[in-house]
C-alpha cells in the first residue's frame, strides 16, 4: 500500500509492479440529469485500492449475448469479470511512476457507443506506461440516458440541454490538470487518448474553445475525423421528443418523478422505446447544445484546437473504409500522425476487428482468450513506446523504432513489418463482427 498527501486530502493506493495505482478516485459528483461539480477536499484517508462503480447501463439487466456483436465484445473484454454500477460513477484510475515529477500524462476515454462500457474493463491498464515514465489516467463518465438525456424543462433548470457525459469528460480533464501534480504529473503536458466513442468524444472536445489549454495532444483510435452529415450530432431540441416519449412510457407524470425512477424500471421503459424507434443511436449521443458543441460539427471542424493529433484505424474496423477516409482527411488538414493496424487477431476469422488494437496499446494481450504469439507482444511493446514518446514530446519516434512520419499519403502500418505504407483500398468491407457491408 502507498499513501499520498494531496491538496484534496490523503489517499491510499496500491503499489504494483514498480508503479503506484490509485483506483476509483472520485473526480466529481452529479445528481441525475444535472451537470457535474468537481469534488471538494475530503477528510480522513481516501481508499483508492479498488475500482469504482460504472455508470448504470443496459448490460446490468439484459444478457450480453442477445446479439452477435454484444456476445463478441463480452467475451473479448468482460467475460469472468465483475462490475458494480451506480450513478456515483464519476471516478478515474491512475497509474503513476513511483518516483519523479513532471511526468507526461495520458487521459484515456473509453468507447462503448456512448451507452456502455467503463474504465476498468480487462483491456485497460496503465502499468506499462508508468514504467516508461508516463502517468496513465482512465476515466468513467455518464453514458446512455444518464449521459445524453435532453428535455426542455431540464434545460431551463440547468442552463443547457444534454451532453452530461461530454461535460463529465471535460470535468475529468479539469480535475487532472488541477490535481495530477500531486501524483507526479505535469499538468501542462496532457494527452487525451480515446477509442471508438471515446475517440469521437475527443474529436468533439477538440472543437470546443472552452477546452483550450486543457490538453496538448490527442490520440484518436477508430473515431477521428468528420463523419457523414447524417451521423453528426443533432440539435438538442430535435432529440427532446425521443426522451419525452421515454418519460411517457415509464409512467412518470413529471420530470422529478423520472429523475427518481429506479434503474430497472427506467431500462425496461427504454427497451420498449428502442422497439418503437429506428433512430435510437442518433438520439443517444452528444448534441448541439450551444455550450459543449456551440454549432454544427461540420462548421466547427474547420477550426479545431491547435493541438497535436494522432489518428488510427484497423483493417476490419466497424466502418473500415469510412474510418480510413475521414481519419486521413482530418489528418491531412491538421498535420497528424496516422496509423493503420493490419494484424489479424488470432483465434477466429474476425481479422483486425474494431477495438482489437486496445490490448496492444495497453499491453494486456495476456488477459485475452486469444492465442497471441511472440510477435504480437513485440508489436504491443513498440506501440506503447510510440504512444509514450508522443505523450512526452508530440513526436512518437525514438531509439530502435521504425520511423513514423507525418505524411499525407502514407500511414504507419502495424503489420508483420512495421513501416510507412499507403492506405489500403478498402472499397468493400464485410465486417465479421457487425455483419456490415460498406461500399
């Protein structure tokens, strides 16, 4: 065990394999459908020796194997693990070197389609980064109805409509900037790293001038770039009818009744609503609220924050061709490092599926059921070296690493041989996990 004395109070963590581990550290508190407030100093010693709660989500109440994709990812990242859920879920995990100060910091934002997942799944671990002199922070934020509910009456109370989850992410980064020095970190050298919905979230944070100065660089894995217009955030007011219908189905007569509704009843009502609608995805994601997203994304993306950018995608990504196209276009406009992950996962025929690069990026291949080989572990170490170097200086290159260039025509290819390659011609992709055909 280790105890640190921080400006917020004493905190007890774990001493693990050459680094300190602080788990479930509350960074903010929030009532349901209200914006989060950063925590105040505490009395006594904060117990940060175990993971905190995840945001309530569908997987609490319904089997993960109800469809192919959910069963696939349950086996991939969550099988045999136990999770706890509550609305007191605004916590983060920190892995820090045992000694030194002014260490660069990476803040990881998990994916999950904006309605699921958490910061303690088996693929996430920061020890490999701490050993390289980098602090890794993995955050929880509100998802699903708790993160992206909109409502006219609630907007009048809060001064803004929706985007609780996106605001949580910004509050977590603010907490890191204000407090990470107590853990040996450099508050002026912060890199955001996110995958899938986490990467898309980072893209949106990079379009928010309120985030200027909070971080210096970003890594967007399978989610960086400008999606087609139909998939972009809607006006908050245009999603109100979706959530008003949820309140109606739940049997609640007032907003306050709905704010107090138990989780099971809420999710049962939401399942009924999903059966009625075909546009669920577009109503359960960030919205144009005039604050976190001040206007349409296709306008905002013309002037993103002036930070360092890195964008990656895989050969069987959720929308492989689209991920490549939008990522490369954004990279060309913003002088970004890009990578193409082209190592097929062993054990089945799903190739380099969406999210497969996470275990490489965190060094957690040994926690998987897949029969990874020696070369996979070598590539994982190389990937962590690149990301660590990038977090330190904005340049991923280093001793004994293949040269990674900012190149408008080529990306770094993670394959049997790691080198700069031209993007593949992914004109037709059949995604073996999701069963999607993309032309």
